[in-house]
C-alpha cells in the first residue's frame, strides 16, 4: 500500500526544504544554497510532487525561509 503524503503548501517551509535536500543532496553546499536565485528556487518548489501551492501565493518571505531551512537540512546531514 502506498504511503500517503499530505499535500505540501507554501507554509510548509521545513517540508519543502527537506524535499529539496532529498532531490539535490550534497550537490548544493551552504554557500551555493544562499546563491540560488529566487526565480530558480520557485521553479524547483513548484516541481515537488504533492506541492499544491500556486506560483502567485509565493512571496520572498517564504523563499527566504525555504532557503534557510534547506541550509539547516544540509548542515544536519554533514555530521
């Protein structure tokens, strides 16, 4: 039986950060994550399976929180 995953939305910044880390792994280091353009980050978030947020609901605040969440996720996996 398939594992049910609830839909992800813009407010689920930690879940989004985890999905991005799962997708890119260690390809992006902390400094690289902080250099990602928001336009690119936005596209990657919209590509996450199960993501239900709309492009027009996004704002810079969400993208900043996703970015820093991704950095924490990356750091946690460097131990």
